[in-house]
């Protein structure tokens, strides 16, 4: 007997190569909107810097106003926090108007392109793909792409920028406490990266399952007379039940994974908070850290931890976006009907007669529609 070898699963280098393949598509979407993204990054930078005013003012409020009774500083601190809050509100509003609306316009343009492209594909493509699956690709696959141009990506970068600023402040306040907290964050970050390698295939499978279930349901409802004519209601029920069960299993796996990451994040926050109480208490009793510095330190620590929680939320959204973009690109890479070789023929001079001699035709090479047609009476046209 011949030995059969199972197909090898793609290695890490192959997966990395496939991931890099999406970058040109991502850049193609971002390039026409890079001015908007640049403006969004500026607004986000202003927004995040304004958000740092409150934790900075906490130190002066506790140490100077409360402990040392410097009441003259209270009004400037309050006005500074109020002004920063107004700036945060205005920049957040501007970001939504600027980027979110641009992302929705981009989705509309993509849907038009995909629909126009599908409409010009050969009939054989329709034979191989269910109508509902095509509808799902046009309407659903491009939806998540908004996170590549919308506020999701900008907020993520803004969170990282805030984390860098916060890390500088934390090191300036206490190197010992910061090293402990940052080491825990690095361990958690490594765990998050490993978790996403597990979740990504699950997210990639969901649009495909959804398209299959939607496609079957659309065809079943559209051809309900045929279904009833063949008494196939029970068969369709079983097929649909099997499809939605696969979709449910996929969603449950995703929920379990994201819940575990959220639980890990909560545990991380708890452990870091307990350690900061321990270290901070000893330092304040030793006189090397003031109460105001401790409060400000914990506020800035929150800005360092926040991007980790953003990774859980936005990282999932960006994964969905790239998956949808890959599926959309698969359609746009399909050759149009007019581009098929031999699709059109150029005639020198037409004599006015049409003759058929051994005519065969097929939309799909495996399924002929006409075979060796040669009518007895040839028709002619003037």
C-alpha cells in the first residue's frame, strides 16, 4: 500500500507571511485618508495630554492645598482641571465627527466596489457561491474595516502614547515601584499576545460560517415552493440547525477566550493595586513619598495599564477588520467575465450568415449547457 502523508499545517513563518500580505490592502485603504488620520492623531494627542492634567493636579491638591493649607492654589487647580475637561470633550467630539464619518463613507465605497465587481463576474462564479454568502460578503465583511480608519486605531495609538508619558512620570516618582508594576505588565502582555494567536483563527472562521448559514437560508426561503414540492422541510431544518450550531460554538469559544482575558486583566489590576499599597505605605511612613505623590502615582499607573485593556477590545476589532478585508480582497481578485481568455472575438467581415457547426458551450467546464449542436436547417440573417 502507498503511504499517504497528511498535509502539513502552515508553520509560523507561513502564518507571518500571510499576515504581512494584508499590509498592502490596509495601506491602500489608509493612503487616501492619511490626512484625516494625521489630524486624528493630533487631536488624540491633545485629548490625552489634557487627560493628564487631573492626575498631575492631584499631587498639588493633596500636598499643597489639603496638607499645607495653601488655599490660593485651589482656584487655579480647579480652573485648570475644568479647562482640560472642556478640551477633552471638544477633541473627542471632533474625532468622532472626523474619523467615524470618514470610516462609514469608506465602508459605503467598498460595498459599491464589491457589488459592482461581483456583478461582472462569470456565471460559473455564481454557480460555485451561494447568493446569501455573496450578500454577506457585500454587507458584513467590510463592516469591521472601519476600525482601521475610524477612531479604533487612533485611540489605540493614543493609549500607547499616554502609556509612554505615564511611564516616564512613574519612573521619575519611584523607580522601584515602577519596575515591579511594569514587570507584571510585561508578563500579562506576553500572555495577551499568545491568547490572540489562539483567538485569531476563531474570528477568521466566523464570517465564513455566517455566510454559509445566510446563503443556505436565503436560498431555502427564496425557493420555498421547490422545498415544499419535494417535502424537504425537515432536511432544510436540519441543515440550518447544524449551521447555527456551528456559529454558536464559534461565538461561545470567542466569548470564553475574551472573558478569560478580561478576568486576567482584572486580576492584573488587583495584584498591581495591592503591591502599590504595600510599597507606597512603607515609602510614605519612611517619608520618601508624600500622600499627594502616591495618589498621583496611582492615577498615572492607571494610564499605563489602560492600553493593556484596550488591546483586549481593539485588538479583537482590528483582527475582525483584517479578516473582513482579506475576504473582500478575495472577491476583488476574481477575474471579471470580460477578462476571460477567448471571451470576445474580432471579426473581419460579416457576410450576413450565421452557421452552427458542432457548437458546445458551458459556464463551467465540468457542466456543459450545449453539446455538439448542429441543426439541420441553418439560419441566416440579413
